[in-house]
């Protein structure tokens, strides 16, 4: 179950000559959202980006449009966590969303010397957190 990690509004300063959001800006938003999400799930601020999957920019983003970035955990390894991020263009008029790009990122937990260290007790905590979110979503549906 994916959760909202970040929200951005595209500004005039974020777009290029053709009026579309710069790809590099979108990647920076995804990286920032990903590391923040990874740090929360792993309970450590010392997470670095190791890999980013291939990225396809499916739809343009223009000034004034809102981008919501959703995250989910794909895999928890020894020192690494694989996260799926989905950037969606969000309409404030009717709440509908269109997928702009999806990416998988791997973050590694490091120590003070920059060496990988195990992320501990995360699987159980993540399962707990997911269960709570699913319970909240079920309650919301009931109202
Ligand atoms: C992150 C870093 C410390 C990892 O060092 P490393 O020597 O690759 O460490 P390891 O080989 O032990 O791998 C660490 C984890 O990354 C995973 N990993 C390494 N290379 C990978 C790759 N190409 N693809 C996917 N996962 C990879 C390993 O599987 C391992 O995961 P696990 O512990 O969950 O099994 C090191 O690569 C680094 O400092 N990179 C720069 C990070 C950075 O500055 N990022 C910002 C971008 S500018």
C-alpha cells in the first residue's frame, strides 16, 4: 500500500523553453522524497542513494500543476532498502490523478565512515506500520 511522501507545485522557474517541468527537477524531487521515506522506514537519517531505475517521463507537468509523490517498500535487504516511487499529477478541481513517472530506488544505510551498515528490526516495524495504514484506510471507507 503506497503512502503520500511529498507534494510539490510546479513553478515557472521549474520549467524549460517548452514550458514543461525539467526532468532533472523531477528526479531531484523523487530522490528527496525517496531518501526521506527510506529514512523514516529504516529509522535512520544516514541513508544514501545507491541506484535509480530507468525513468520514463510519461506526461508533461506545467506551472501551477501539483505533483504528489507516493512511496512503497519493495524489498528490505541487509543494508539496503528498495523503494517504489510514483509521481502523479493531481487535479485540485476533482481530485483525479495521472501518473507522470514511476521509479525504483535503492538506498543504503551507512555509518559515520560512509560504509554500509545493517538496517535492523525494520521488517517487523514496516509490517506493523503497513497494518496500521490498512486499518486506517478501512475505517475511512466505512465513514
Ligand atoms: C552506498 C555505498 C556505501 C555502498 O557501498 P558498496 O561497496 O556498494 O556496498 P555493498 O557492496 O556492501 O552493497 C551495499 C548494499 O547495496 C546493494 N547494492 C550494491 N550495488 C548495487 C547495485 N548495483 N544494484 C542494486 N543494489 C546494489 C547490495 O546488494 C547491498 O545490499 P544489502 O546489504 O541489502 O544486501 C557506496 O556505494 C557509496 O558510498 N556510494 C555513493 C552514495 C552516494 O553518495 N549517493 C548520492 C549520489 S551522488
